[in-house]
DNA sequence: CGGACAAGCTGA
DNA sequence: CAGCTTGTCCGG
C-alpha cells in the first residue's frame, strides 16, 4: 500500500492505494503513478510507503506506474517548504519532478578525480571552508574561478548544485564548466521537452555538477556535496505564485539536511543571507576595482519641470560608445498637465487616478483603466506638458538630442536593440549584453519605491548596470540623475561599499519591524476572510488590514508558519504570500 | 480540478 | 415530466 498526493490543484489531501504485484519493485517514495480518483485517472506522487491504513476505507489499486520522480529527501523537503511558505504541496512536487516521463536513469559518467584549480584566491578559499558562507564579490568580478574551485574541492563521490538567477546565465556557466571537462547536467531549459527531461535524468543518475536557475533548487542531486547560489540577492529567485518559495532558502535548507556546505554569492548580499552565514569579502581595493565609476548628477537645483536630459547626460551621450538609458516607466507619459490651464490630467471616471499616456493620442487612468482622448477635461485644450515622461517619449527626445536612431527596449519588445544609444525600462539591462555606460534618468523612482527591500533592489539595479559596463579599469561609467545625491544606495555604489546599504537597511527594517527580523505573510483572495476568521488571533501574531487583504506579522517564521499551518484551508481562491516582495 | 448527483427551470 | 442547466460536494 502507498499514500499519494494527486496532481489535482484543489486537492490538499493524501489518498491510499494498493500496489499491484507487477509494480512492487518500481513503486517507491517519490515515484509517479496513475490512480483512479472519483471516476477519473490522474497523476499522483507516492509520498509514503506502507502507511498506517485508515480504518473503514476500501482501497483501490494504482492504475499505472509512470516513472521516476523526486527522491525521498526532496519529497520530505516539499513538506518543509509547504509549511515554510504556507502553501500546497502539489506545486512543489511539480517543481521537483522531471518535465517529461523518465522510466530509467542513464549510467552515471565515469568517476573522474577532481583536480585542484589554480588561484581561486584567499577570499574564495576561505569562503569554501565555512559550512555556511556568504561571499561578496564585486559586480565585475568573474565568478567562474570560484565555481571551478568549489567543484574541484568536492570529494570524488560528491556533486554540487549551482544556481544562477536566470536560465541564460545558467546555460553559459554550464557550457563553460563542460568545456573544462566537468560532467554537467544543465537543468535550466527554456521549455520542457525531451532535452530537459534528459538533463533531469542525467542529474538524477549522479556524477554531474547540476546547474540551473530558480527551479533547479528542486533538481535531483543524489550525492549532494555543496550548494552554491550565485547572485543570491536577485529577486528572480523568489517564485511569484504561491507558495512563494525562495530558491536560495530551499537550496540552503537542502544543503543543511544533506550535511553539505552552502555558499551564497553576491556583490550586495541580502540581510537574510548575512544573518545566515559567515561573510567573506576581498580587500577594499580589490572590491573597488570591480565597481565602475559612478557619476551622480544632482538635479536639486534644476527647475522641477525641466526634462530628464541634463547637460552631464548629454555630454556622456556624445562622448561614450554604447549607452543604455534606463527609466522604469513605459509609454509616453505617466503624469501630464494641461499646457494652457495647467490643470493636472486626472481621471474623469474615478476622480483621483492620474492619466497616463500609453501611446500617442490616448489617455489611460493608472487607477481604474478608463480611457479617453488627449483633451483637457477642464479647458478642452489638446496640448499637454509631460511631467513624468515614459520610455517612448524620452526615446524621441533622446533621438533629437543625439541626432541618430535610438532603440526602445521594454519588457514587451522582443528584438535586440541595435542602435548606439538605447533607452528602456529595467528590461534593457537584461537585453543588452555590453555597454560603455549606463544612465539612470530617474533613479529616485527606485530609491523612493515603497517596495519592501527597496534599498537592496535599487542597489541590485546598479549592480546590473555595473555588470554591463564592467569595472572602472575598463572605463565603464554609470550615471544617475537624482534629487537625493546623498542617498545611502548611491553612496554605497560610489564608494564600492555595499556594507553601507546593509547598515542602513538593517536599521530601517528593525525600526519598521520588517524581515529578516520579523516574518510576514499577506493573505488575499476571495476566501481570505474565511481564512482569517479561522486563524483567529493567536498569541505572537499581529494582524493588520481587512476588506479582502490582511498582513500578518510574527517574530519568527516558526511562529508565523505554525499558526498558518494550523488553519484548515477554506474552499475558494486564497493566496498566502510569505516573505512578500511588495509592501 | 472535474465527475456525480440533486435541485431548479422550461416547454409541451 | 423529459431534457436540460446550474450548483454543490467530494475523492482512497
């Protein structure tokens, strides 16, 4: 007999089935089977073998054995993660399963003695000796020697799991390791298919270094000897849909359970990481070399209605080669005023939303989505002054300024930009592969963001820019236009000293009761009210909000997650976001 | 989730 | 009251 979790979204229970004689050998914990459930055939995971049988239920037999699934340690890890992120187990089991059907594992590659690589440097060497290490490396520093050294230092019968924030980076790293003769399973694939399934099976067979992106936190690594998380600060590591698990935290817990050392790496380590492990960082001068020069353009003395194209920016655009300009606002304008009567352009439907101009000739309310033509509601004039220009508008202004084509890159535009000067949202920093300079036209938008972790996220953006332009030795430049030149994030980037942000963030987060000092969850969705009623007010939990959305705070994840887990999930749509990214 | 089954509605 | 729609329940 086995206990299974059916692959059906709304079902949170387990069910017991008899195992027919012919599959007795193949069916074990983690195995993927087919079962008859209420008149349908569905996929299911075996999560327990020979459980205590429930009384008075007539058991049915499994109707099929599909193949290999997550190893039993990972099945156990889904129990932990479902508790830690207060969610269902099914999405976690999906993440830990092969993308296609795996009926047998390939032979593992022959054991190759690992040889020490030369010169990882004393900082890396030190980081590799701690069971829980945080390694701070400047943005332009190459992380490959670190990964190579970590792989070389593995015992012959152990493998490493290496996580990168994006599929692209994972594939590049995997290719580089392969070229130097390391057996690699690259579980980061654009789409599931035969290739992805094959890599999963190779990883499950053992004898490979497993490299991948977020989902690879759940990849099979039967002989886990080390976990490495590159760019640990990257927000891409957190799953967007509930349960909102974080790949760093999953990977680190996995390492702990396997008794393997874990190493997280970042130019700007998060407070969560710093609270968890021992920090190693190179000396000041070495770290400084890996940060580009930062030009801070102080806009405090400018007329507030002046455009975003300052004289220092114009000079940079004339002088430098490829320049990427970043402003995190799509469309033509986010806020306008009538050029005639000076009235702000607001929504006539909901009365308090600002009207954005997503494209020429149309206004759309940022609050309620209502649209109307570009006509002033109070005087009827059709000429507006743009107060908060977006990418499209600035593209035209930039093209006029430099007298050449300027390509626009946003999340929705697909092609690689070809022009010398490029403007876009944050997406431009991902789409362009190298540049001589990056200019943030309105960095205050990031600095003043109400997002939780806003400071860290703004620094992460500067790190991205720094990666594009490389260190100061290659004359890379990053320019920021701001009305807050003394902001700690800018000062940290200016002095190549991310510790300043850590100190400031620690102080504000303690003061505001945020993570990692407190654990938070946001409960929303149509069944949120029923959930909150069932939760009640347990000791140690603070509850704020109402009308469909609640925020819960506790002094630790243990308290928070235990309380959330004690509530029986009501029927209906419910989203519980533990460690929310947005305030 | 989605099949089963019951209850509700319509038209002859 | 057959034939169909709509709603609620529950799975081994």
